[in-house]
């Protein structure tokens, strides 16, 4: 049909009727309380946007301790206003600002941990500092999707539950870390609040932005930890290389090891191991705080030393242990007159894809469909980085991540968020937690 001015009005009315029909069908799947939760979110979305803008315009780069604390100072009274105990845990013992923790306990239903973070990758010297309107639905801003949008979603979903008279009957811990983008050390102190909450919780909900697409959520995240390879050879004039008493030298041995890592392990799904830097020669040094090194060596001298630093990412502890054993074996098979050692450093553990995680995603997806937002499918773990929820995997029965605000180009000066996803994700979270509260089929043993 050719669209003319005469039939344009009829066409528009048909579209509007279809939209209303779809909305009616979706709302028909919600009970009375769920409809109230959804309506409250819409009615208070302008407040959520104002709060999001305020938070974005506070620089909270991880190492800007005052800025991280300032974000917490804005949020703490808002948690207190809905009846939660909220406080800031000082992070000086792990060389970071600290964490925001909010709790309400003693109610019925499962123990739910909600995870956010206050910090961003944009320090005070970044050129990217302010909220900028791109169009009606898009805002550029430091940390809008990763993850100040998610922090606002946590608060607003709890506020909706409070308004409905439900929050007082729930068991909720909120942990918003101040060092997700650059973890403090030692990790045992930096992640202590998350681990304590995981020991308490049955369910963990992570409000990172996942892959930025609200049609997906994370049932798994790979680990992120480090390794260091140190190699020694016999220094000599290059004309003597490969002779029995001189051997291959440190750089050849480092090359052999790295190539065998690639040959034996690169085909394993979800396993990656990246050598990020290498220093080799006669006289070398490496500074792990600055990730930089120096090397002196001549082309006519066999290299005496080499150091390689890299990371390793796995989908499960079992995969991590297998990969470590293979790497250790390869390192032990030296070229003539060389020796080498490999050490592994702690980092983010894996958040493995368990049956419980898939079941929780199924429930989340059903909530989304009942709200009229469509199905939610799992993110491919190969496309997801590490996140704070990984530190909860040991203690919880089920968990998902990626429930935050939709956006693009995170960690760049073009990071942007889709404003339409703020109320959408808030509704999904509020209704999901309401259903978890009232689900008689859920049974968790006391911790």
C-alpha cells in the first residue's frame, strides 16, 4: 500500500492499537503487586535520571579516593531513606577508597546479594568527565553503563519494593565496591566484604552492564589472574650458541615455552593466556608496578635472562588447574643449558555456569517477557570479562550478572548509555526479587 497523507492517520492508529495490545498482553502476565512496581518505576524515572547525572558528574576514578567516597556519600542517605543500614567501609588497608555496604535482614525469603561498584576507569586527568546528551535516548558519560547506571538500578528497584511494603520483609545485602576497575591488594582484604556477603547469601545479582545488551545476561564469567615466566641461559659470544656447554640462551628458551603454550592449549574453549610483555637480554630489569622494564644486550652475545608477564582466563577452577599443570610441564622441559620457572598470581576467580545460574536466568527471562521486554539469553563467556560477582561463586546457590544499564564503548571516552534501559532494567530487577520472595518452590539450607 502506498502511504499517502490520507491513509497516514489510519496507519498511525493501527500502530498505536498494536502497541497498546502488546502492552496489555504483557501486563496481563503481571499480578497486582508487579503492576504497582512497574508503575512506580515509571513515575520516578525522572528522579533516577537526575541521580544518575549527579553521580556521573562526580569523578570517581579508582585512584581518586575522595571522588569514590563522594559517590558513596550521595547514595548512603538514599539507602537509609528506604530503611536499610548503610555505611562506608574504609579501604586504606588495601590502598583504595573503600566500599559501600547496605543491609536489611531478618525478613523471609532468600538472602539476596546485589553487587555494584562506585569507581570508574576515568581518573581526574581524563578528558572525559561530564554527562553529555547525544540524542533523546543516548547519554555519553564516564561510567554511565559501567556502572553508575547499574548502581541507580539497584537503588531504584529496592525503593520500588519499599514503596510496595515488601522490602521490610526481605533479606538484602548491597555491596558496591570502590575498586572493581583496579583491585586493591591484598585481594583477601579488598574482596573481604564480597566474600562475607557470599557466605551469607543464597542468590547474587550483579548489575554490571555485561556485554551492553539488555537482551542478554551473564550466567558465567571467566577468571582473570596472572603468570610470570623467568628464564636463565648461559651468556657467551654468539658464535658459541648451540654448543653443548653454551646451549640455546634465555630468549630461545622463552620462545620455545610460549610457542608450546600456544600449540597445546590455544584450542581449548574459554581458555586464554596472553603474554603481555617480554624483556630479554644480557642485563634486564622489570617493574611490576609500572608494567615496564629495561633490557641491555648485544646481537653478538647469547641472552642470559628473559622475563615474560601475562594473564590467564578460565571458565572454571578445574580448567584453571589443568592449564596450570600443562604450563608447568612445558616450562620444565628445558632447551640445553637453560632453566625456567613459572609462577601464578591471584586474581579474579571464575564464575562458572552452574545449573542454579541457568535456572535464575530462566526466571529473569520470564520476568522480562511478562513485562513485555522479550527473552533474555546468556552471554557467551568468551565475550565477558571478569567482575566482582566472581568472588561470590564459592558461597551462593545461584547468580547472574549483566543486569545493569545498556550501553556501548565502555572504558573509552565514547562510553554511552541507553536511557530507555534504565527503567526497563529496574522493573526487571524489582519484579524478579518480588518473585524470588514469594516463590514457595525455592528452598535454601540455612548458612
